[in-house]
C-alpha cells in the first residue's frame, strides 16, 4: 500500500487496487460464490426483472463455505484493509455475494453501508472483488469524498428504493435522505473503474455508492464483497432492523470483535 493509495482512499473513500489477488484467491471466491448460489442461506434474495434475468445477493454464510474461510484467513485481504484503515487490527464482519445476470436491468440504488449495520466507528471498509471482468459501464460507482461529509443517510430497500421503516429505537445519529437528484444531476465527482479478476475496490462504509444494471448480454457480474472492522469500530443500536441481523453476541458500545467477528490481522509492533 503506497502513500499515494493511502491518500486516495482517505480523500475519496474508495480506491481501486490492481492485481492484488493471485488467481487462486479469485478461484476460491468463484467457487464460494457458486456454492452460495447452489445452497443459498436464510438471508438470500433474488430480485428478478421482467426479462427473467436477476440480481442475486446473500450473506453471512462464510463459515459453511471452506473456500470463503480460506480467503478470509489466508488471502491478502485482511492485511490490505488493515493498512488502508490505518488500524491496529482488522476484524472480519461478513461476506456478501452479489451477482447480476447478463442483461439484468436492476440497478443498485445510491446508499452507504454503515447505516444498515449496527456498527459505529470510522475504521470500517469493504473489499469489492469481482471474479468476472467488469466494464466501467457495469461497475460499482462512488461519490468521491462522501464518507467525509459527516452525514448519515437513511438505508434504502433495494427492491422498492424506499427508506427503511423506523422501529421502536430512537435515532442514534441525525439521518438524511440520500441526495439522489444531486448525485444524478452531476453535482459530485463520481469514481468508477473497469476491473479484472485479481483487481479489487476498497471503499469506506460511509461512502455513497451504487451500480447500474449489467449491460453485458453474455457475462455475469459476480462479486465477492467482504466487510472489515478496525480498532475504533463499536457496536451500535439502529432505529430499524439491521442488516445483517446480528450483533455478534455483543452489546451497543462494545468493541466490534467477538467469536463471530474475529480478528484476522494484527499490525506488528
């Protein structure tokens, strides 16, 4: 991780890293994604479009998938994020499998991830790693620097684009609607990259992002996203049902490390 990459990540909230995963890790991710699609977990979701092509996503199955366990514990992922977050350690939160069939028109709406999670703190990020070539026109897009706006945005349902319903808990932060018109109207710098297997994009959990449908008529857009927590991450209470629906056996205010969220990498003193 060069100084330049570090500065880009902290300024923009997203950075593209080229060729950081050897073919064996891409293959492990590909096999794990296939296994997840063949045996989806209780949280899986398949949003089908009128054309029959679908957007599939599922998470929190990693312990049942040997290739994912291998990837989490042995690939360069944990060290990469530990260095980028400038954290003493990197704990693993969960994996997220995201698949867009060829020709699926379903877009991923603008949102940021941390509002969905029962996690506070600033050393928090995700690795978005494709196992297929992804053209710029199909790739994930980021609102540069939005993680540093000091704002929290209501989480939105991907199926309906509506904000999450408020539950009984009080709001823990001040939340706003995602400024969709502002973003679509070109008011902000948008980052997007064409990526190949072996590349990845690392982004902050507060960076606004979204993605178009898969315009390719022949290639799936299969992605393994992994979520990581650094040394200032603590559990939090949200005013809605959190996604994924687990606190890892912890209470609000506890450091976000447990048997369920294990530390994978530690910075050497």
